[in-house]
C-alpha cells in the first residue's frame, strides 16, 4: 500500500469520510494512544508542575483526549478541517487551530512547556506547488524555527513520524539543528517490522542530560500507558510532590453530567471507580 | 474554542509583520462560557507567560472586568479564580482576530481560528 502522504496533501486526504473512519477505527486509536504515551514519556516533563502543551497535527483529538485525561492543558493545530470537526464533536478540552505548520507559528517566545506530534512530520516532506515557500526545506525551516521560539527554555518537543529513508531523517534533523534544537532520533523496537517506531526528540536549551534516550527493545511490546504512568508515579514519590495529576472525581462527574444534558450518547456509567487514580500494574 | 489563554500567546505570523503585531484584535465575536476545572497551580504557573495589559484589555473588551490593571503581588484565591475564568472559561466561538499592524484577518468559525496564509503572506 502506498503511503497517504504521497497521494494527496493532508487536508485533502483527511476529508470528512476519511477523518471519521480514521478516528472510529479502534486499532488506530490504540496505536495513536501508545505513541502518545511514549511521546509523553520522552517529553520527560517535571512530574510536579502542571504543563501547557502544543499538539502539532492534533487531528481529531485522539492524542488530545489522553492529554486531557492526564491533566495537561493544551492547544492543538491541524491543517485538515474535517479532522478538527471530529475533534469538536468529541469535545476535547484543548483550543484548536486550523493551521499549516509548514507556514510557521505566530506563538510568542516561551509559550509552551513542551510539544508532541504523532504521525505528522512526514507530511512536510512533499512539495505541493512550485512556489519557493512550498519546498520541503523551506517549510521545515519555517516550522522548526518558529516552534523553537514558541517553546520555553528548557523544554522538549517529541515527534513520532514515518520516514521513508535515512536521507529524510538527515534532512529533518539537520534543519532542526540549524533552528537551534539539540537532541536526535530514538528508534523503538528497531528489529521488529510491526512494532518499530521512530521518534525525533528535540531539546530546547540545557537538559539534565543532552543524551538522547535509549529506544525500547525486547521481544514484547510494552504497554506505553502503563510505562508512562508508572514512571510518573515513581518520580512523584521521589519528589514528594502533592500535585493532583489526574482530574478530580467531582470534575469528571460534572463533565459527564454535562455531556448527558447535551444528549451525548455512550457516556460511561458512574461507578465507584470513576475518577479513581489508576494504579500502575506490574 | 479559542480562549484567552492562547489568544494571549498569539501574534500575527504574516511575512514581514514583525512589530506591533500583538495582541490580535477580536471583532464581531460570539462568546460561550464553559466551566473548566480550577487548578490554582496551573494558573500560578502560567502567570509569567502572560502579557498582562493585553489580557486585561482583551477581557474588558469581551465584557469581563474582573482583572486589575496591574498584576497583584498577593495571589489570593479570588484573584486566581478570576484569572482562571478569563483564561480558560471564555470561549470565542465566532468572529475574527485582526492584526493591529498588517490588518490580516484570521476568521473564527465554530470556535476554530483559521490561521492559513495565502502564498504571498508566507515568510
Ligand atoms: Zn500582521
């Protein structure tokens, strides 16, 4: 099967039907969730501070729902109106913008505490017109330069993406470096055809360690959500923080009531587990 | 769903529009108020990012006069709650944002601002 990014620009590819299909597909949801949790893990945010994040190519809000559930405040940008419409229907809590990231951002310096991006960067590698501003290097430069400025110092931006060649990786990382980013590429499960995932981990400013994290390896794919929450829990214990990361039970009940009033279907029934902090399983 | 939290971070990104391009001015807006969970830690942590005058002026333009002219030194609960409301609970659903410098208009429809530029506006 040929890659979607080679067939049409994203705002065309993800038309109304494709946007709904993509979002409703439970396999897509699971993969997207796994990659979002892994991206959050690589983002390595301080466990005891609330964070304001940018979701680059937020699509229909599949990652956004996870950011909501983990207690982050966020803003999402996407170039496909149909995907944003689905995000509105799903009532994610982040602010949404219709934006072509290859045209750059207008966010003020230091706006965000971090950025994540799932399955988006490869879309920047195709020229759509012959205009000079639509060449991939020009668009990547504009994107990384304005993103670097929009992130606070220090912070990180983590991108899961699907490169087709080492040349593409080389092009992307060299332009990111020129824009001022440190960091590099993390490959999870490099030897598995099915589980292999490529992440670009970019650093703004001085990190505790400038080393790029190790990729995951092993025979079995680990549950990214469990890994992320277990790690955050243990860091919190270490920093003796009292931060309430997960949204409060009262808040969730109130939100569900609101959805019911609006006639939303399939609101999960309240149970004694509602809003209970999930225990990390071992 | 554009709220003042992101509006306060947003400058115009049209080519060569580099000065006096913030804050974007709301025009012909329709508002919706939606409750959001109050997290005082988040609001406190966000304070250093805020351009205070732009926030106060914009909130007043949208009909909310709860914020003082100067950022107070004492952060009591009332103040943080007002700030929480201004940043996170006022949603601009329709209207537009206009750049004070180049006058580019970013239309807002169903709460989503259209930030797309024409070819000649791209830096
Ligand atoms: Zn302008």
